């Protein structure tokens, strides 16, 4: 659980799928899924040393849950992520299209929206 709503951010969950080594303590992150994209999420993750690398998909539960999408797209593009799936309620595809057009499709990152 990244945020629970008490620290002036909407609730947010980061699910990380990892592979542990047979011997030793090394782990490898396979994929990460983000549920909820509140504003200031990238700043919050940076200040708490939470890395958003290997993010496979981001899910918005409602319109307020996608308010941090522009910031998230810019951060993912800076990290060199080639693709991000965005899932959410009705209207998320139009919102994603508007954001990517406004940001001039940052670094050629491909964003695939889908509505529930």
C-alpha cells in the first residue's frame, strides 16, 4: 500500500511481482501494477525511495484516481519505458489520448488505454 488517503493523497496500491533466487537473498522485479494514480504520486514515490520501473499497467478506479496520469507518463518516459497499459472507467481512453497529445507523446512511449 503506497498511500491510504491520510497523507493528503488518494489511496494507491503498487503490486510488485518478483522472482526470488533459489540461493541467496537476491530478488528480481518481473512486473509492477499500479492501482490508483493520484496527483503528486511520482513525488511521493521519489521521496520514499519507491521505484516505478517495470510498471506494466496502471489502473484507475474512478476519474479522481487518474488525476496523476500526466505526471506518471512523464516519469515513465524519462525512465525509458516503451509501453504502459492504462485501464479505467468510461472516458479514460479519451483522457489518455488528450494527455498524450498535450505532452506530445513523451519520448515515443506507447500508451494503450482500455475502458472497463
